[in-house]
């Protein structure tokens, strides 16, 4: 297992909270752990929600399916359900309850006292890490919660939740002879109303396993087999079982007359564990009580079902788990994959994927399925005559590269190319703030400080805007851009403001183009002439991320301008340097001698995008501070100085969350919590892109022609083929591929810093596919 996260809740329960939560993160069981501390507040609502979920779960299953489908003994006492607990049960109600339970668990785990732990864990873990998260608590109700619903496990697809007893120790086991065969003791207990024969068939077909089946055995027979001197790797049970009301005791029915607790088999189970038993699977109902008892014997791993389990669900879980585990997946990933595949049954069996639970002894390593025994083969270097080798590699590289470019042209790779574009963008060094721009933000506090009657539904009242403009004009800015919609005319008692907006050649206002019937656009301020208007519209990619800069487009009602706000501000700023803007015959905008070449619909990693208007890629300056910022309060309280304003571009806009002027950017996905960028900061990024390209020669983003991209991908495909041919060892081939992929990433990052967005994903795929194909050919050759 790659990473181990031990989550110890310490003393406490859901009613009182957990005042001392400790998390230890280590690379493996033997490394020195990183320790984090925090706490969790009381959450009594979770007790009620889980109890109601449990009752509804059982009631729905009892009403939908005949009891013979449960792996639960029919002689058990019926579940007592009070009328005030459940009325008018429906699947819809149950789905809503499931969502409430999941949301409440995640809200609890997002509490301030626990957030530090969550955030630091995420900084230390990669989404590719295989992680086991081991929960330790003395509170049974907390242990029973469906911890896999924590958003952490959605963000880390190779992480698995495990339960552990508060106290554990390593096993002092006898040295077991090495074997290429897994020994399984399979108990097929009371099968009344269920089909355990399907479990048997799956176990019989397992590769590399020796299985002894005990069909409805007597206690004496079971005890004898547990003492077997050869030892067992896996103990398996299929049949009926239950957990007593105390939550600590479980019974499993070995035949139609007898049920046993773990305590009744304590000595024989201890002997089996000492002889090498590493995994117990109870593919039956309500196994947490059995797990609680068995964990006191320090068995390494257990798999149980948290609630009553329908027969088909138990069979499907076992099938998927054994298939993954016996074919090389780790124990934890095999359990997670098998559980997740149960979701496909949830139309008929609600919450099926919630049922499997891993119980773990943190001091022990997991069972590993042995590899198939076979002779080691050496890779031959002479499968083809020498003069044909280069031709074969060239041909393969061309074929693979062509395939990648076809996939790219169909948009199959677009999602991943855009994701890695964002990763590369975030990997660049942070640039200094642009000193030519000042951002004046209207914060939530600024909005609340203005009388509601004055500002109406806007973020900035006429009175506040007039005061703000007066403060700014005193220091002579080069140009002022107002990134706040103002459809209504200035009130009559502010004539100076209205006159300034009408006549000042240093003021640019915004409007928004109508998109459809639902989005009718926003008109411009009545006082501002068309030549001093800029539209605020932006173009989002299919995944909702802003990566493109819309410079200009055909005007449309109610926004009668063809230039963007950033275009207008940059043009006026550069004009003071004598730099003019023109539209070339090829319909590209040119600022001085810097050409902003329009994006095509299939530029770079894009496929079939809407490239209407004049669009370029947006070369983001930084994630945090694109330019100095001050708040409206700072300005009105005379905290502004001349050096911040004089000869600068001043952008005024709101950052108040209540006005929803926020956009997802390539930086948003890396920030926790998720943090989109305010619209006024986005406009500053766009203005900075233009003036920095013209005045500082900061690179604009560019892409190669399709021929150049094909050549680039082909080169990496060729490298993969040569690498596969020259390596005798699969291990060294893997090492070589890893190093070359790192080199590819580094080159793509370096080129992006110079402005070049070159194919990363197609090149990486071509590299791996070509090397894998040639390696497979060599292994399949008769000379091997």
C-alpha cells in the first residue's frame, strides 16, 4: 500500500464531539509518520439520520423483496419499527435521506476544527496515490457511519476506508512455508432461502487457489479444520448472520440449527491466525458485530457487510472482488472496485455499494495474491533482421501517431488535453503583479456599508461611485474601467457624475450582449457614448473553465459595441505611448507590431469550438495577484496614494459573492476550497496580457500548425519504439518510460513558459502505445 492515513478520533462520541482527533500519515507501515491534530464537533443529527436510514433501508428491502433474498436467518426477531419513525416510505424519500446523510457527514468533516487536517492531507497526497485510511474510534455509532461517503474518497480514486479496533498489535505468527497457492477454508453455512452454490462456483474457478469447502458443518468439524497445520490464507463464510443489539457481538449460522459467535471459536481462530490466516470474508448480513469480535484476535484483514445484504448483491460483490484480487489488484483496490461496481444494481437494490466494509489491523500488511508460476523469459534482440528493425519502428510510430491525431481531430482527447493544459499553467513560476494596473474592489462589506435605498439592487450606488471617481481623478489615472453594470441613468442629484461619465475620455463602461431568450443581456449606462463602451462577455470552454480571451465581436442588442472592456482599456493606455491598433487584412488585431492571431476552431487541443469573433488564448499572469488591489473602503477613507493611481489603468469591480461575478480558471481546480476568480480580476488579467505583450514582449500563447504537431507526436512515438526495442527488462523499460514522460512534461512546461501550447497528452499516449505494442510483439514472437 502506498500511503497510510491513520485517523484516530480518540475519546468522545457523536453527542459530545471528539475533542482530540489525531491523524498520522506515513508512506508505509514502517516509515516515520507525519502527525496532525484537530477535533470534530458534536453531531447528534448524524445519529438520528443514520438510525432513520437504517430503518428505512430495512423496511424498503422487506417491502420490495421477499425475505428469502436476505442473507439473514429467518428465525431472527423482526425489526421493530415505530410508526413515528417511518411513515409513507418511498424510494424517493429514501434517496433524499441518503443525500441528507452524505451531505451531513461532509459538512461535519468540513468543520473549522477539522479543516486543517483535511487541507494538509491533501497537500501531502496525490490523486494517483494508493491510500488506506484507517479509522479508529471507541464509539460504535461513529464506526457504523458510511465513511466512504466522505468527499475525500471521491477526490482520491485509489483511497479506501478501513475500520480498526482502538487497540491492536502485530501477530506473532509461525513462519509459513512459501507457496504459490492461496489456501481458502470456505464455510457454506445455513443456505435456507439463498443460493450459496454460486459463491462455491466462483471460489472453485479461482486461479492459484486451493479451497476446502465445509457445507453446513458441525461445530466440531469446523473447529478441527481451523486447527489444520498447513494453515489458511483466507477464511470465507457464506450464509446467514446477524449483529446483536449491542453492536459488539455477531452470530453466524454454520448450519440450519447452530449459530456461533467468534468467542466460541476463539482458540481455533487464534491458532489459524498464528498459522498464517490473513483475511476473513463474511459475505453475509450485518457483519460488523463479527468484525468487532474478530478484531480482538488481531487478524490482519476482514471484509464484512454493514447491513442485511440481498443474495444477488453478495454474489456480485464476491465475483468482482475475486476477479480483481486474483488478477493482480491490491486487496484494497479490489475491494473498492468491487464495491463501486455494485452501484449498477442500485435501481433494484438501493445503497448496494454502501454495504462492503474493510476492517483492518494497522500493524499487519495485506494479503497479496501470488503471481502465476512461469519461467522467466529474456527478451531477444534479433526477432527481425537488423536492417528491418528501424523500418518496423518507423512504421509503427507513424501508425500510432496518425491514430492519435485522428482521435485528437475527433475531440476524443480534448478533455484530457485541457486538463493538462491547466496543470501546466499552474506549474509555471508566479509572475510579479502588473504595476500598470490598479484594481478597486467592491467587497461584500462595502456593499453592506451602503444604504440599500441608495444603491437599489446594484453593488455601487451613485453616491459611492461619485465619491470614488472624485478620489481617483485627483491622482490622474490614465484610464478608468467600470466593470459593474449600470443600466439606469444617474440620479438627478448627482449631475457632476453624469456629466463626467458623458464627457470624460478616460472612462470606459460595460454592457453585455444578449445570448438567448433566457439571457437578454445588459444595456450600457445611458450617459456613456458607444465609443467608450466595452462588452464584458467571456467565452467558456465545454468544461466551464475560462481559457480564452475574447477581444472583439459583432455588436448585438442591447450592447452596441464590438470591442471588449479589456480591448478598450488597453487601446487607450497604449495610445499614450503612440501605439496604434489596427485590423489586418487577415482579420487579426494588431497592437503596434504585436499581432494577436485569432484562434481557429481546432487550434491546439481544441476540437470544434465556437471561435466566432476575435479570440486568443489567455496567458494568465498568476493565480493570486495580477495587480495591486484596494477596496472601496480604502479609497473612501483616503488610504489611496498617488503612486498607486497616477498614469495607471484603474479597474473597478465587485468581488462580493452575492453578485456572482466569479469565473472558473485553470487555477481554480488546484485551490482548496474551490476558489473561482472574480470578474474584475479576470478583466485585469486580460488587460495585462495585451499591454504586457506590447510593452514587455511577454509571450502570447501560440500553437503549431497541424503538421508540426504531428511531427512532434511522431518523434515521441519513435522514442517509445526505440526504448522498447533496446530494453531487455520490462522493469527497466518501465523506468525508462517514466523518465521520458517526465522529460516530455518538462519540455511542454518550458515551451508553455515561452508561449507554446504543444501536444502533451497525444505525445504521452503515443510514447506508451508504441513501446507497449512493440514489447507485446517481441513477447509473442516465436524467438522468445
